[in-house]
C-alpha cells in the first residue's frame, strides 16, 4: 500500500510539474536552464534594430486616433494568420506583407495563439514578431498584436486547447510585449484579449465590473513599461457587445474599444442594432472592429453567412462613425477566407474589402 501511495505521489508531482511548465513557458526550455541563476533576457527591439524606420506615434484624442501632426487616422486592414502557422505553411516572408500593402492596408493584426506561443517558446516567437515589425515598418504599416484567446479569462475557462492561458501568463505576455516594443511606434495597438465570453455560463461567470477591473489592472502593467501603447479592450459575447461602456467605461487614458460584428450577430438591416450594441461608443471613444468578415456559402459557422449585403452595409456604417477595422482572415484555410490560395487570388469578401482599402468604394451618406 505504501509503495502504491509513493508511486501515486510521484505521478501526481510529475503531472503537476509538467502542467505548470506547459502553462507558463519561460524564455527557454528547461533543458538549457541548468545554470538557472544566469538570468536570460530578451533584448528590446529598438536596441537590436536602432536604424529601423520610425512611423508617426499614434495616440487617442477624443473618439479618434491621431498621428504626430494631429491628423485623424482611420485604420483599414486585415488579420494575418498566426505567424507560427505561416512558418509551417512556408509562407512567412516579406512578400506576404508586400501583397497586403498592395491591397491598400495601413494596419495588420497579428493573432498570437497561446498554444503556438507555448510550443514555439517566448524567444523564438518574439523573433517572428520582430520580423513582422521590421517588414511593417519598412512598408509603413501599423501593427496590432492580439493575444488570441477566447473564453473567460476571469475564471480561466477557455474555449479550446489552442486558447488555454491563465491570468498570470496573460499579464506576463503583455509585460514582455510592452517592454520589448517600447519606443517602436509601428506596434501601436495591444489587443489585450481576443474574444471574452462566458458562453451562456459554459465558461463560468464574469460581470462587467470584474472584467473592467481585470483590464484596468492589465493596462496599468502595460503603462508601467510603455505608456504610449494603445490598449484595445473587447466587450462580451465574443467581443461584440459594448453596451456596458455607456455607464462604466474603462477608467484609463489612451484606450480604445473592440467589437467583432459578424453578420450573424444581428439580423438585416443591422444598423439600428449596431448603434445600440457598440456604435454609440464611437461618439466618445475610438472603436476598432478588429474582426469583420463574411461568406456566402459556409457550413463551419452560420454566424459568417451573408448574401452580399453585409459588406457595403458595415463599410458605410463604419465610414459614418469613424470606426477603424481589420478583416478576418488573410488565409486560404481559416474562415472566412480573404484569399483562396497562396497565389493570393481573392475570395468574394477579399475582393470587396481590397476594393475598399484601395479607395474604390463610393460610400453612402
């Protein structure tokens, strides 16, 4: 019996140790940490690349984003797939970003999935982000870094293994990013948590007061290291609903709000509901729709289905409200696709949003 108890104790110890190691990756693997008293540090980006082209610093003024000259900037761009996926697809190169520039984007959203961050490790993943930041700086494109988790961070109940993270890891991720990209205006936006949701209680509970407090704590950590960053804060219902902001906005400066208004969130003609759910926020604060998109024939997610009315409707609404946006997703596999192959042939939504970014859409007043 004692032998069995001993074996069970050893097994539990090893399991817990492995779980904690996987959940909280260090800069390097444990195999090369034998001399653990030597502290490894990631050299800040600006020290590695002091010659990098510096874009204008973006900041919040009222309900707008402005540059150094005070000019109001409305961001129009797209999300790429996770850099780790692009490496595995053999598509991680400057050409990928050059094509996006040719489509007319002035911002690129980079989704960092916790599972990819765990598997690749902090140092190696940051190297990928550094490459993206260098390419974007050279091409005059701003960057959103997005911690691409889905679920309830407050209770640490996440939607899928690929999104699994903890409060501790999330705070440490943003500590790393904030310190590393300080004084790098290209990385203008920090999307703190991709899609908060309790999924009708399946992911536990979280009130707006609790979410607000958690985000304000996280913003304080970011600002302690980089007070020029613009944190992007999402609402509930998979980052769609910003109604609590009417009475309880985030009490920190230089903040913008996120919404993901896919077509299935509300019924056509949408605009009255959009105004009630998130659009009113844009009257007082910047709003950034970091995910939009649609498909005409899709079995994976009915939330994305549309017959072609959504694109013009949401572009006209955003133009009226001054809302910035990035389309999901510049990938031929993830849905809704903007491209149908790695020759960059656009899908229906890809062609539509490319035309918008290139100034070919005539907005309705």
